[in-house]
C-alpha cells in the first residue's frame, strides 16, 4: 500500500497502534533514559490531539458533533487554573489524560470517511501474532530473564503467579499487556466481519484465551471473556455457530496431531500451568478475603473518606503519578491518603461534575456507534467503571483503536449497502 493513498488520519491510526504496542519495547529493552521513555508515552497520550491539529483539509471538528464535548473541554481547561490546583503543570497533564480518549473517539466519529483501519489489518495481525508468540515464550522463562524484565526495576520484582511469570509482552509493565487484551476481542470481531478463514480466526481466539490466563489478571479475564462472549453472540446464531465448529473440526485435529508428534509435553504443560496457576491465585484471594474486599473497595472508600470538595474536586491530574513524581504532590492529596481506584481518583480530582460528564459522554458514544446489540452496554460499563481509561494510557489507546476498527468496518459496509440500494 502506498503512503500517498492513505489519509493523515489513517497514518495516525497505524502510528498510534505501532507506538502503543512496540514503543514500550524501546523503554523496556533498549534504553534507561527517562526522557526517551516519557517522550514515547507522551506521544501516545497526545496522538488524538495531533489528529485534531494536523487533520485533513476535508475533516470536521469534533466540537461540532456535540455541544456536550465543548462544555467538557471547557471544564477540563478550568482545572488548569483551578485555585485548588497544586501547579499549572498538574492541570495541563490532567487536561491531556482526561481529554485524550474523548477527543480521539469523537474526532473519529466526526470523520469516519477519513479512517479505514481495515487497510492495515494485516500489519495489525502480524504485530498481534508476534505479541502472542512472545507472551508464550515469556511464560516459560524464569523471572530474572532478560525478556521478562520491566522498563524499571521494582522492589517486588517481576510479578508471578505460583511458579510462572505474569506475561507482559513488549510492554513496559503487566498493565500494558492486559490493556492489549482489551483490544484483542475487537480484533477477533474485525476478523469475523472481514470474513477471515474460520481456522485462522479460531486459532486467534484460542491463543487469546490462553494468553489471558498467563496474565494472571482477574479483571482482564472477566473483561476479555465478557467481550468475547457477547461478540460471538452477536455474530452467530446457534445454527451458524454449530456449522462454524464443524468446519473447524478437521483443521483442529490436524493441529493436535502435529503438536502430538513434535513436542506435546511442553505445549500441554504450558496450557495446564496457565489454567492451574490462574485459578490457584483466584482461590487464594478468595480465601484471604481480598477478592470480596476488592468488590466493595470503592463503596468502603466513599463511606470512610471525606471529600472536602465533592462538586468540582481539587484539580485534574493531582493524583496522576507522572505529575506527582515530576512536579510534587498536593497537600490536599496527602491529606486524603493513598488512592488506587480510578473512580475514586476521578471524584477526588474533578468532583461529581466530571463523573456526570463521563457518564453522559459514554452514553452519547454508544448511542452513535455504527453497530447495535448488547456489546454497546458492555462498552458503556467498561468506560464508566470497569476499565481505567483516564490514568492508564494503554487502556485508553487500545479501547480507542478497537472501537474505531470495528465501528469503521460496520460503517463502510453500511455505506456500501446503501449505495447498492440507491442504484
């Protein structure tokens, strides 16, 4: 494909995908420079703003899409000069992390005609395949192996589940790979819509399922299988799904035969370890009470903690790690105490107003997607509560790219059907 045949937005999309998946590898294996590491992360965060400011001539501004987005960004801008804000730099970073996802998704929805990420599906599939292969290799290696290192060493070392590492792929830390697994069901969905061969799609599903267990992450497990189940439900009836399984029977038997002839013990041991270690971790957290505590963590924090500024908060970016390390910690944050949960952080920083904006924007988004069905409600729940897209840059980027990929395929197919009906 010639670069001249692509729009600025399409190049921006594939660049965002590559820098999100592979940029972290530079931070992880090739440099200890904090300047380079932070620069790569900043580019990832700023990519939707770059789309906006270097857009195609025939593009539309997302602020004409909905007045709600205008008011939202005005509120973000206010927090840069919020009297309670510790520094302008905290407010500036807050503006970026709170605005990036929403600017990106509504810029896309205002300019669907300028995006066609399906053009790059083969590049995406190659990178995702390499990511999966690397994850399987990492799972077999010891904790201190070069491939399993993090971008920066932490006191606890590389995270483990029983006797195996929790895989991180090319990403700096585990959270990057779990964010990648949020994108993965959307890729499977795109493969269904683009009519990739049954066996290839099935292999992708199977390897994705194994990879989730190798992360050792319970939230990743729940979201991945929830999205996968709903996507399968929306794409198949019972009859068509049965036919799909029958078509896969012979290729699956051939694959099992090849594995049995080559090195069956190592392969099946890895699968057994991935499943066994994951469920041992679940059992252990259930017995310790940690799992039950996490389910009510936010409720308990809302009950115990005193939000002195519940309406407008203490300033966006006040708890963001990148801001606190570089520019210091606000006394208001220190008084409140340590916060891990994103909903609590959002309420502390932006108050009830920012939560209302988030709910309204998520509702506006799902109502205007090109596809219908129950998956939209799962997306809404993920954005509003289950998936941290404000303080986890990778989550925001991968959800943004997944939504654009699938929505654009649906939109283009609808445009083709409409053109046929009108001829």
